């Protein structure tokens, strides 16, 4: 009897010791430190996903519509990696315009391991995304860009790679990205209880932003204050008001890094792919980057694009329009270019990642990947060289001739809709404070207005952001059109020659397109 009691006590003590010794490992996994092997190791995990028929039907029923987004319903899946099996994994489709693909193609996926199975983690991570990389055939842009932001001191979810199958169908290589959640916040902020806002698609801080995590999701006081401060017409006091609720030092780095990497689909340039954290420790807002599959000069940006382009994100535009804000932004860019951004090291990192992922690619995909990776390195080198060339003259406005006129020669076409007759030509110009006029000659050839996707058809010349410019619909012969506007401080403006119709042509005389400074 005594022996049995002694044995039971020993067993209980042993169990307690084992339980206590396991606690640090469980905590490390929950904090995400167990994920280091994913992001720094040389192996690429093979993730097998099984979704039952009823779940597949739910996923197939989802239809992407940019104008009417359906709620993305989670289904339960079983996930295997080697001998490890994860059950009740919450899975939904992800991706937006350009990256979304249906479930029977190569879908982008979000997997939440602990949503329906408490404390379940994948390599210590509660949530991951599997990005299909359909807009980046190099499969490298996300990882190398995120690492660059991290080296600049910006909290950024980590990226790596995985090969994936769905119900036995091989989907190929994916970019594996750390999820946005409280676990991520714990790695970067002392207090992870603040609101983490999702910028969504085409939204700014003045829009309704979903809250991913946070103890007070209904309280958006700081965002409202920042929105009001950013719209303050008093340029002398604007920046001081912004500082009250924005971690300005952090934001300057975030802002400069977006432009250095030519992140055309980020916050500053497109009001997209960003998060905002309301840091309870400082009582200030922190902007965080997202969606970095098209970097260093693609689509709307070139490697040689201006380092002070037209900003569409309210906060970036507001800051750079102030004299002090512009000075601080350019100073931070110079600092980052000197200490963080090194083209040779970035290209070497591209090669290193390529060597890791290429064995996981088919022969057909390997050819595309090699071409895309080479192009990425070319863009990196060109972007870094262009920034270094631009920085010395970044505060100098264009020079006008004796007639106070400046001719604009470099124009880029942009189609704004599916119709070939609904688009624009655009050019950047840097102007000092004053009153100006845009002027140019245009003629219309067989225009048809019909059911144009706007209630204001015609042709015009304007500054980007101005939606009430006069639209001309009668110009069978050359006609001079103009647009008057003021500039406060030093500003980089995008000039737009625009045509809105269902059919026909608008011909601009490029030799006549100029900015005139009013005397």
C-alpha cells in the first residue's frame, strides 16, 4: 500500500516536471519563435491540404467581383506536412484584383490553425497565407522586399515558400507569408492589445477600415484625428498636429521605403496593401506594409519614376506638401539609401532565394522564373541608380522660359477602363508656389459618347485629383483647352490629358502641351 502510494506520487511528480519543462517550448511556438526554420532554413515544406466535398462547394460558390465583394467563408480542412497532421484548420480563399483565382485553378489561401482548434500552430504560427504569386513569376519579390523593410526597422510579416497540393492536385510553388494577428503584434510591440486596422482595397484612413484584432474595435478616435490633421489647410501647423497621433519617425521610414521600392500598389501611391496599428504604449498610429509582389518599378511605376511622385495616400500627400515634411522625408530617404539599401546585396539575396526555390519548379515554370528574377535584379539596379541621381535635385522646381512657359515632353499612357477610348496620358511636373495654367491643343475624331462609364464624357486637361475640370465634347478641329490651378509650397503634380468616350479618338498636340506660370 505504501509502495503503491509512493509510486503514484513519483508518477505525478514526473508528470508535473514534464509538463513544466514543456511550457517554454509551447510558449515559444505560440510566440512564433518556432517559425524561424520556415523563414531562415533551406528546406521548402510540402503542404497537403484536404477539403471535404461540402467545403469545396462553398469555396466554388465564391465569385470575385470588385464592385460587390462576397464574404469569404471559412471551411474546415485537414493539413499534412510529412508525418504531422493538422485537423480543423480554418481555410478561406484570398487575393484581390489581379491575384484572385478560383479554387479549381491556383487559389491563394489563408489558413488559420487555431481558430477552430485552440493552441494548434504550424511551425509555431497560428495563421499563414499561401500566395499564388501569379503577378510575380520570380516568386522572390515578396521575400526580398519584406526583408528590406524589416532591415529598415519596419515591422513586416515574414515570407518564405512552400509547395502545395489540394485534394491530391499539385498546385506547385507558393509564397508562404506570416499572418496578421495578435501573435504577429507580440513579436514587434510591447503591448499587442491595440486595434490593427486592415486598409482593404482602395481605402484610406478616412474610410471604414476593418479591425483584424484589438480590444476596442469600435474606437477609431486616433484615425479620425489623423484624418482631420492631414486635411488641415494651415501648412505651418499641419505637421505638428499629425505628430500628436502618428509615430512620425516610423512613418517617414515606411513612406520613404515605399517610394524607394516603387511600391505602386502600397499606401502612399495607391491607397492599398497596408495595415495601421494603434500602439497602446505610445498612443500613436503605426503604418505597416503589405502585398509586395510587384516592386521596384512595374505597371504604374518605372525604376526611373520620381522619388516625389503624386501621392494618393492622404497621410503621405499631406506630409510631403509641407516644407518640413518634404525635408524630413528626403532626409530619411538619403539615410536609408546610405545605410540600408544596397543594390548588390539585394541582387545577391535574389540569387540566394532563387537557388533555394528552383528545385521545386517544373521545367516550364523554371524558364519563366529565371526570366522574371533577371528582370527583378535589373529593376533593382535601375531603381537604386535613379534614386541616387534624383536626390540632389529633389527640391528644385522646373525652370520656365522667358515667356514663363514650360513644355512637357514625357508622357505615359494609362488605360483607365476596359474601353480603348477611355484613358489618359500623364506627365509629372514639379512646381513652386504660385498660380498656373495648363494649356494644349486637342481635336476629336468621330467621338461617340453613348453610355460612357461616367456622367461627364469628353476630353480635358487637368491636374490629377481634380474631378470637376471642364470637359470638351466639340472639337472637330484643333482647339486650345486650358485649366487654371494654384500651388501651395513645392509640389509634384501629375498632369492628365484625358478622353472619356465609347468610341473615337482624341488627338493632343504634344508640342502645345505646357504649363504657364501666371505673372
